[in-house]
């Protein structure tokens, strides 16, 4: 948590003190300052705005409340102080931050009937969106490794996944995520923007922002695609490798009950991984097929809103330990 607050202050230090010559677009005999963008949202129809507001407010409150329950249940139950649930509590915290980066601003714009977001606000959204999205990916990867060790090396699990090591994994995930999001944000600061500042999205998305720039974006695109391959492709390959080993280990178990128990321990994580990667893949495939920015904005709701919303339900409904911890938490609250 302390590292998160350090990241927050570090970002605002460099974003507000970094030279902002990109805010000025020079024209012959004219100097125009550009400091605002317009978020067009999911739909521009006025009659749909109350419905969208109510829907997203409900999803946001459920997401925050559900993930907070997961964190409280894990921290209050001594039996859940294990590496797997330590990773899960971090994942729930990241999901709360992930949704809080976009939805409150969207709700505020609908309520005030304004589409404006400042340049600093846009860069802030990009920084924290990339930070928490990449953290999600890294945490899912270390959780897959944790399940691999638990199933394939059960006798050495406590030796391998000792407190020093699993905390180091989370710390390294934070550091790599901060470096990645800082790189993209610094690359954004070098771009100049022209007069067309409409963003057909409900948040400032990196690719959309690069497309709006009127300066050379070749380097930004190269960094974006190269980082995407490393940050998304590398961890995905690690998850697939872990699960290939897990499947091999499960096949060697003689009893059917043992196989079911081994598979059951990683079923929740496998569901979350499938949901997260399938929705992200669906966003990029839909945007590539339709070439519509509004279709991409609608599809991105799946991984940016729906996935964090469903994570608490997946882990609480498919996990007996979490069910018991939540019941205990509710009983204590009632007393």
C-alpha cells in the first residue's frame, strides 16, 4: 500500500513539473493553447444518459464493495494468510483502483452534462490505467506460478513460496508496472495535439490519444506495440506454461478424487484468467473488424468494468475457504 502512495506522488511530481510545450500548437501568426479533451462516452444520445449513469454506478459500487469484502475477509482470517490469498487481496485492491480510475470521472461528466477532461487528467488516466491493467496481468501470472508450485511440488510449497519470496514477487510486479506506465506517459508528453480533440471513449485510452496527435507518432506506436508484446505476451506464455505443467501433474494423480481436488484449487484462477484475456482479445478483435471507435469503447467495458466486477463472485462462489471467511466476517459484523 505504501508503494502505491509513493507511485501516486511520484507520478504527479513528474507530470506537473515536466515541460509542457506540447500544450501549444503553433499556427502562422497564431498561438493556440490546447489543454482540454472531450470524452464522447459510450453513447451520445441524451435519453440514454440516465440509464448509463445508473448502470455504471451500480457496477462500480458492487465492484468496490465486493473487492473490499474479499480484502477484509482475507485480512481478518488467520487461516487465509497464505501466498495464494495474499495475491488475491492484492488483485482485489488493484481492481478497485482500476475501476476508480475511469468510472467516477465518467459518472461526473454525465451528472454535470460535461464531456471535458483536462490534459493533466487525461495523462493521469492513461498512467494509472496502464499501471493497474499491467498489475492485473502480473498478479494473475504469479498466481498461476503459485498454483503450479502447490500442485506439482506440494512438499516443497512452503519452502519455495516463503513470505520473503512471494512478497518480492508482488513488489517486482509493482516496479515493472510503474516503469511501464511511466514510459508510456513520458512518451505521451512529447506529442503535440491539433484542434480535433474528441476522444470516442469513456476514458483516455492510449491508442486513441496517439491517433489524435498531429506530430510524428511512429516512436509512440513502436513503444506501445513492443511493450504490449512483452507485458501481455510474456506473462500469458508464463501462465500457459504453468498450466501445462499443472495438467501434466494432475494426469499423473491416480485417484479421481485427487485429480478433482487438484483441479478445484486452480479453477477460480483459471476462470479469472480466461475472462480477463478473452475480453481483452475480444476488444482488439472487435475494433480491428469494425474499425469503429464507439464499438471499441463498448467492448472495452468488458475488461475494464465487468471483469473487476465478476472477480469477487468467482473467487467467493467457487472457493470454500472464502465462503467460510465471508460467513465469519458477516457473523462478526452482525454481532
